[in-house]
C-alpha cells in the first residue's frame, strides 16, 4: 500500500542518517515508523527491494556481485525464501512475469551429509539447481556476443561473462573445481544465514558478520584486564562503582 511505501522509505532514510555527525543529526527530523509496519511490510512496500539487498550487501559484492546486465532481470525479483530439511536447504528466488525467462521460481538446493566419524558437523554433498528457461538465447545474461576475427572474416561468438545468475548453474567437475564449489557454498550460506533473515540491514548496505562480535569480546577482555590493574574506584555504599546505569537494550528488527 501507499502507506507501507512511505513508511519503508522513511525507515530507510532514518537508517541512512545514522552515520551523520551530531550537528547533521540535529538537522534531521526523525520520521517514526508506524508500529503496524513490520519488516515484512517494508520488503513488500519498497520497489526492487530484493535487488537492492543483493546489490548493497558488501559480502555479496565480494563473492558474486550484481552486474549491470543482471539488474533488468532482478527488478522482477519479488522474494527470496529458504526451506531447510534433513538433507540440506533450498533457496528460492521468486520472480514476476518478465521478458527474460519463463521460470516463476529459480531454486538452488545445497545438499549436506554427515560422514561417519565427523560427529554432528555436516559436510557438502552437492548442489541441485533449477534450469533457467530463457525465452531467447540472446536473453541469457551469462553470455555476451563477441566479434572474433578469423583470417579475413569476422564471426560472432557467445563468450561467458560474470553474472549473479551463474549461481544457478551446475558445477561440471565437482571433485576438481574447488574454487567454484567454495564460492557457491559461501553465497548460499550468506543468503540463508544473513541476507534473508536480516534483509533490511542488507538493503541498507550494513555489514554483519561474526567478526564484529569477536572484536567486541576482545575489547571487553581488554577492559577487564585494565580494570584489574587499576585501583578500585570509590562508589557509594551498597552500589558498584560507575553508578546505577542500566545496560542498553539491543535494537531489534520489527
């Protein structure tokens, strides 16, 4: 609805302002997000939301970046979902009607198995991909036309090019092509564990990984060590030094 679109845009503006300095923040009039407008409503209300999620996510950019020729197709991407079972997990990219392919949904299944002696840690067993049904070979963005000169003649050839849709291609030599396997596994894990459950942050281009938590833990340890070396601070009787400040609550995505 129109209200959702406005609320979603207001929320994104608010997120974008978080990096401004204090003076600039004072000039920004905060627009509250309606309580009824949940994260799922934001996703539905903002045009090209999922394309922006993939394009703005820093980790995705380093693995399988969205290319200029991918964007016209990704504008039709309406949702990304994930389903898990005992054999692994399946990622589904949902598309509206478009001029590029006939598929309504493109799926990629990551198959996992637990080998004897490996404990409970599963290992990669393989991938299963949907076949993209291109409406015309010229619509296939994974290839580009290149003019090749042979002797005195020039011919047109189709040569591979980078595309996010290569995620939906089969890995021909599963035992030998280790780099491709690792990249596909990382992209699948990134989508499952971060982009889908934290889509709004991804839309805003925010980086999220376990390293941030590790750095915070290291800082806490350093603070603890410093406090042990320093003399105890004097505080009021019955209260710990530092007053009665309450710990801040973490912001939760609505």
